C-alpha cells in the first residue's frame, strides 16, 4: 500500500462535495480552520456551490471536481466536505493514475466509504475521519484533532478502548479496510468491492433498521466476505430503528455478534468511530495490529511500521 506524505504548513489541499449538497455557509468555519489554524492553502471545488436535486451538482460536475484535485500534483490532500449520498454514482469513471503518481490523502467517511474502497483497490491509503462541514463544533473537537494528527504525522501509537462484553479475545495483524456497512455491502460485485481475506475489517452505520442490518451482515456472511478476516472492529451503529409491528429483539451489536459466531478471529465492539461526535480517524489501507484482551482492546499503529 502506498501511503501519502504527511502534510506541512503551507501545503495545498482541496475541498469538494462529492455527494449531497449543503448550504455553503455551513462550511465557513471548516475552511477557516484549514487556512488559519492548520496553515494550509485551500482550493475550493465548484461542487461546494452546486445543487442538482439532492446532489452537490451533477455527477459529471462532482466527478470532474475530484478528478482535477486528484490530477493536480501540487495538491497534498482532498477533503470531502460532507457525505450524504452521491459518491456511489461517480466512483467508477474516476482516473486514479495521477493519484498513483502523486499520492495524497483523501479524507471522509459515511458515503465517502466507496471512494476510500476505490483507493484501497488501487493500493492507496486514505483517512476515514471527520469532514470539514463538522469542523469547529466544540463537541467534535477531539475528532477534528484526530484528523489533524494523522494528516500531519502526529498520530498516536495506538487507540485503547474499554473492554466490551461481546468482544472476542485475540491478536491479529492485517490491512485495515472498511467504513460504512451499507456502502460496503452495496459494493459487492462492483469495482469498489473489497478483498476481505486476511484483512481487519471496520464497520459502522447510521439510520438503518435492525432487519436491514441483519440482512447486510448475512449477505457478507453468505458471500464469504466474513469467513477469512484477520479481525473485526465494530464501530458505532447510531439512530437504529425498530419495526414496531415485528420487533427484532436484538440490538445492533448482538446482531453482528450472532452473524460472526462461527468464526474465531478477534473482534472489538463499540469502537468510537462513525456517525458520532467522538469519531476517531482511521488510516484505511494501512497495516495495523488488533489486540483484544480481557481488560481493554486496542488498535496499534507503530508496531506495523506506519510512517507515511
């Protein structure tokens, strides 16, 4: 895997809206932080001002926005301003040759997962983390700092989280892959489908029913995607909805635990990443070590030689 160089003050970065539109004013503080606090030069994409139904401009406009930044050798990182829905529609026609020649960070999560997976399949490391539209929110200050630390090479040696009753003990090393579960499942059989074998899979989601979660996990199991994992990191499943006429009877973590019960690899539940205020950044495509013990669990980075 090809890790981009870390950022330095004075570097140029780009901000685009590859999915849903939003009022440009909501990005003001995020742009200020990138320019004034992080001391970066910022290129703003046309999509930040565009609207086409639910999207930040047409598919062609959003794709061209990303393509320009991927191809520009002076750009050192590309931020998705927000997620929503739309990346899935533009992923297949992107040309990553410029990105491969001059690797740069792509930052985002949620719907942006499909782009992170695309880069993963081309041997490129990306960052699953908070997006600029949410920068400046005091409740998300730690999440914002987590992104900054990763981009500037100040990342922690590991993330340590409390033990969870559903954790499965063990140690594993592997490439970290994944992101939003819905995007991962919808990518099966497409160019952004992932090779899960020997990988440490991270999953999270938001605003799904318990039945749809069970269906997606079962699809991963039936398609063989879960059988040969090195390990599993279960992030946050927020705003989950019950079917009132036929309650499922299990919460999100219990559904996931049931689906993977036949396997023996280590599993970490309740990792603080996803659609929550405390959303730790994760380097998708890098080799990490997953350590799940009785007292706590952790994801180690330095032990696998992460340098950037």
